[in-house]
């Protein structure tokens, strides 16, 4: 088993893409999909990718909860 230096380790591209898509409210669902997929395929040594995937998942869930609450109030008062 070869250990790589932490500065030269590659980060999971799916985790980074999931985080970027999770930040944008319109693509929060896609961000959640990419982040959860990254969790499934991430290597044990990729700690940065793991953190990105975790953060992307949390941000996506927060956006979706905000959309659900806003939709409920809009429907209740204007629907």
C-alpha cells in the first residue's frame, strides 16, 4: 500500500461538482445526487472529497427544506 502526500492527492470530481451544484438553488437536487454518488464511490484516503460531499449534501437538503416551507406558505396564503 502506497501512501500519497496530502498535497498531491486528487479530490473526487463528483464531490466538487456536487458542492458547486448544491450552492446554486435551482440545481440543488442535482447537487444532492452528485454528493450522494460521491459518498458511494469515494476512496478512504480522500478526506477532502469526503468533506465536500458531506457539505454538498447538507447544503442541498437545506435548500430543499427552504423550498418546501416557502411553497407551503405560498400555497396556503395565495393558492
